[in-house]
C-alpha cells in the first residue's frame, strides 16, 4: 500500500479573527503556505494587510474561537523574540527608524539583525562576523558596509535591510510595501534581488498595492478586502481584471507583458 506523507506547512492559519479595541479587523482568515511557495497579499488601504503580518510575526493574538488555529513553523505558541529569528522582516517603519539612527553604518545595521534590535548593544562573535560577510558577498553590497545608513539613498538602505533580514537565514521573508520611495531603477534592482532569493529557495510573503511587484516566482496570491480574504489561489488565476475590479470597487484592467502584471483604471 502506498504511504502518503503529510508535509506540514510553514505557516497555517485557520478561520482566524482579530479584534482591536472591540473592533473586528480580520475575519475568517485561512492561509496555508508550504515550503518553496511564495505569497502576495494584495488589497486597498485599510484592508487589514498590516494586521495580518503582525499576526504572523506574533505581535497580535487571534480571538478565541472554535475551529480556529494558528501554526507557525510547526508550533502553535512562540516566544516572539525566538520567532523573529525564523522570520526576516522588511517594513517601511523599520526603514524610517534606521534612517534616524544617524551613526549606524550599513555593517552595524546588518549585524543588529542577530538580535532583532535597533543599533548594536551586544557583543559580536566571530561566527556572526563570518555570516555577515557571506550575506554581504551574496548581495554584492560591500560598498555600503562602511557608509552611514542616514547618508544612503532609499534603494541602498533597502538593500542593507534585506541583508539584516537574512542574517539568521530565516525560513520566511516578509516584505511590507517594499518598493515605497524607490525610483524606477532602484525598484527594478530591488525586485531582481528578491527574485534571486526566491530562486535560491527562500519563501516570500509580499504585501503590496502594486501588481508589477508580483514576479513569476510568487506563485500564490490572496486578495484582502475589509478584513476578509475574497480570493486565494494560484497567482495566474487570481490576478484578473474581474477580481481586481471587485477588490477596488472600480473598473480595473489587468495586463501582463514579459511576465510583469500591470493594472490600469478602465474608463471605457
């Protein structure tokens, strides 16, 4: 008899609700992300995207509810600091926080990823230095290591934050609106870098408004509206004119050229 093995997903949310100040923000959220899958979460402002990320990162807890469960990397409960070593996180909030740390060099910012801290306040081991050097070489950012992050362009600082996010070799990399503030060239360079990570086996969760950020290796997409997932499945089946029009309550025309999606308001 053929034996069937169940492979546990990296992230599994079942029927999750979240309320803040007695207001329900997320309702009946179910997501399953397997190893070697990457997920885009698309939705308008106020849809609950950032709340969903805080849930996955252990910063928020779901409502107590029958038939509801959360499983992250095979565990139902985590110490938040331990969990952060399994997740690489890049947010605009983190970007602006570090840009205000005027004395931190790129090298110091990368090292701080070992401790999930802002700035360096702990002793750095030789093993940490070795891992950091490997990440710097892989991302080809040696030219940024001695530069102060406050003096970097937005694109340069974003590359440093990618290195910081990768320093613990996380199982999942979370990108929250990663190209905000980047010019067209920096945006292209950044997405090429992220594609390289996915091609090397990294799982990505991408939060975005911009369809052009959803490159071919992101094979699943969820559409989030008013705290509820309206569509979830293969990206090619989800990113359609009909679905996006329903998501944004306006006529949206979706096109795809050279594996790049684009969305335009259709006034015809």
